[in-house]
C-alpha cells in the first residue's frame, strides 16, 4: 500500500482550525446561553475530534478495515454513554406504577 | 508403542528451547513461544500468591469466630481478588497458550509485532510489581472492585499502588489483544480462510476485541479514582459533588466483559480438546465460531446487573436484566454443540478430556446460576452473599481454570517436547473436580441461606457448610500442586514426545516439529482442508 505524503500546509491549516475552535469554545463559555452552552461546547469538541481523526490520523484515506475498527471504537463508546444515560435519565420513571 | 525403532536418535534437532540458553535469549526474546513461557511462569507465580490468600481465608472461615481481624480479612479477600483477576485470569490462556499457539495455528512464523509482544510481558511484570508492593506495604482493603467513595476517600490502605498496578497491566492486555487481531487478519497461511480457522482462533479473536475495546475504560476509571483520592476532584464521592454509581457503571463496563476475556479463551481450548478426543469435527462449526463474537458483543450490554441494588433506575435494571438473559444463548450454543460433537464420537478419556468434561459440567452450573442472578427479584435476595461467590467461582475456576489445566496438558508435549505421566495427571484432574465441588457447592447453600460475603466472622449455624468448603479447598490445593510437580519433572525427565502424540488435527500438530523450531515451520504451510477434519473427508464448512 502506497502512502501519499500530506502537504505541511494541510497540517498547518488543521492546526489553525483546532486553535480557532479552542478559542471559540473559550469565548462561548463566557456567554450565558443556558443549556446551549453545553451543546455548543460538545459540538465544537466533536468537530475537533473529527478533524484530528480524519487528518492527523489520516483516516480519510485509510482502508475500509481500519475505518471499520474506528467505527467499532466509537460504537462501543456510544454503548457506554447510551446505557449509562438509560440509568440516569430514567430514574423515577417506574416509581408511580403500583402494580410493578 | 513400537518397540523396534529403526534408528536411535542421537542428536536433538534445533528447536525454540535449545536454540539458545543465555538469560538474554529469554529476557530479550521476541519469539512468541518463549514469551508465552515467560508469561506461563509469571502467571503461575501469581496464581500461587493469589491462592495463598484464598487458603488463609478458608482457614479463617473454619470457625465462626475466625482467627484474623476484620481488617486483615478485608485485605486477604481484596488481594486474592486483585491478583487472581488481573494477574492470573485475564492473561492466563491468551498470554500463554494463545501466545504460543495463535501464530502456529494459522501458519505464521510469529505474531505481527514480536517486540510489542515482549513489551506486553514487561508491562505486565511492572504492573505486578506495583501491586505486589501494595501487598508487602500492608495490602489493600477495598475489595477487588475498588468501590468509591470508600476507595477514593476513606480507605487508609495502599489503594493508589494497587490501582496503578491494574492501570499499567491493562496496557499489557491491550497490546496482546491488538497483536492477536492484526496477526489473525494479516498473517494467515495460504488456504487458511476464516471458515477454516480453528475455533481456538475465533475464541481468541473475540477475546482480543474485548481486551482492546474494554480495557481502556478500566484504565481511565482507575485514573479518575486516583484523581479523586489525591486531588479530591469530586467525581465519585457525593460529599465532593460526585456520584458513586458512576464508578460502578464505569468499573463494570470493563469488568463484566472481563469475565468473558477470562472464559472465551477457555471455551476456545475446550473446542480443540473435545474435537480431538471425540475424533470428530465440531458440530455446527459456524455457530460455535459466531457465538464467540456474539458473546463478545453481548458482554458489553449486561454490566448493569451488578447494580440492581445500588440505586440504578428500575428501567435500566430491566434492560440490563433482559440482555443478561440473552448472553446465555451463545453460551448455551457452545455447550450443546460440544455435547453434539461427542455424540457418536470415538471418545477417549485422556487427561485433557477429563478437564473438558469438568469444564462443561461446572461451567453449565456457573452459567445457569448466572441466570438466577440476572433475575432481579432473586438477585435482591442473594446480592453480596456466598451464592454470588459460588456462581462466579463455578465460571472462573470450574470453567476457566479447568480449561487452562486441560489446555496445558493438551499442548504440554508440543511446548516441552516431553510426555507427562498420564496416571498422575488423571488422578490430579479428578482431585481438582472433587475438591472444587466440595469447596464451592456448599457456598451456594450458604448464600441462599443468607451468609454475606466479605465477612470475617459468621453465625455458628453456618459452620458445617464452611468446614466442608475449607476441606474441599485443601483437596483442590493438592489437585493444583500435584501437576506442578509432575509437569516440572516431565519437562526434564519425561519420555520424549512424538510430533503428534494425540493424532490431533491442526497445523501446530501436523506440520510443525515437536518442540517447534524458532520460526515454527520448516516450510510455509498450505491449508487444503477444513478445521477438525478427523473424518478425512474433504467437506468444506460454510459459515452462516
């Protein structure tokens, strides 16, 4: 498998984007957006993570098998989060059902 | 036995054992077989250290008033659990038999990353040193589960050292899993398609997935525990703003799948043994292969059954209970298929097969009592009682250790080039089976009657069953010591083994000398038949 050399300017651009997004995160944290503070911060974090995975880890040109394993990793993280939240978000749901 | 051999063999061929004798050739070895032996000796040492703590506990429980203080007893069961789980059971079969056999079974010269393989052993040893240091400094008293906030805020013992040992040794587990996944994907011999892989390989592949995906979570959980203990970060301790149930979620997200890290390689060994000593192909190869993957996947969505009485929501408990029942299906498929394999087979009763029989019976009891615990109403009654202790020892010791012993005996001729004394081995296998049941079956009754785990003292009415359990433990200990002696003896003085003493199928037996040369095969093996082709027929097995 041949590896193409990624131009330095691509890395520099991604690095710049990550710095800009970090600055955005800090700036947004100063605003009073209520629960949207959290949503904005997490959205920016996901975008930054995607940039790192796609460009610094060069997954956009990786084989299907590599992509499958990375997808599996995120799927496993999703399992952890979804089932964790299935507890935290459902506390008290069934408390008022007397026949249970 | 042929009494008239044509030529006396005067010179031993070069193999991985006699290729070099210096200490550097072992401590800097990149040969997967030598690294497997490094692991074998290390985990055996940890097994006996962990076993010593168990002996001390059983002696304490001979009488209701015990001989140790509560604090000492807390440390005994904690160190027993930590050492047995993280330093014996998790690495046991993958790091020893898996390391030795995965490349040989797929027709490769070594694992994909030999140096990383050696690194994993060093990491394991460093982790072990941290944990043993905690032992020698006075031990840890949190239980192997490290539940917060006791572990993070209140325990006065060496929690950080022990947690650091687990954190470090986890990387050893990840590296071994990574190595296996890449090796199985990339280094199979010509003709070794996925459909022809021995089930030992499928089992190790599934195990490796859990190791790679699950272990980072326990590592980060230990880091969070350390952050709270040292910096009072407020993650798990309610008085600092944390949530203790979050610790249990994160801990069991790894530690329940870890049960399958322990048992899947055991199942992998049993598949090989049952096929060989029944002289038949495994019944339903595809089902057994895919059930390993199914167990690996399901293993990650059942952890909440450890939290039924911890304050977890009722809805989440119902979901986790449902999935816990589901995991019984692939496990049962395996047991039924091994049984069906033996049906009309030409069964012989050599030692590995005795251990396989033991595994099937004891694992089935362990698995079925797991269904009791997945049922919320029963679990509330028996939570934190000896019923739970008996259940997981039936899986871990009755299942996993039986498989480990069976595997060690099955491949001992391949590993050492020698034959072990069959009579002694059968005697020890029967001792292990009898001793095990006498130790742990009474604990089911004790638990059902309400004796809680982790208590140094107990009411007098529980004494008879506890005496039975301790008596069984002494028999079990003897059953483990005897193989240590005769295997050590056979390694040096046992009769030389022919290449394939069991007439087993598989590249490691049929196409590699015994003991194997450094690079396993004299010629590149080419696979032309399905696995377990004991009937000699050229029938291809289709998956799915």
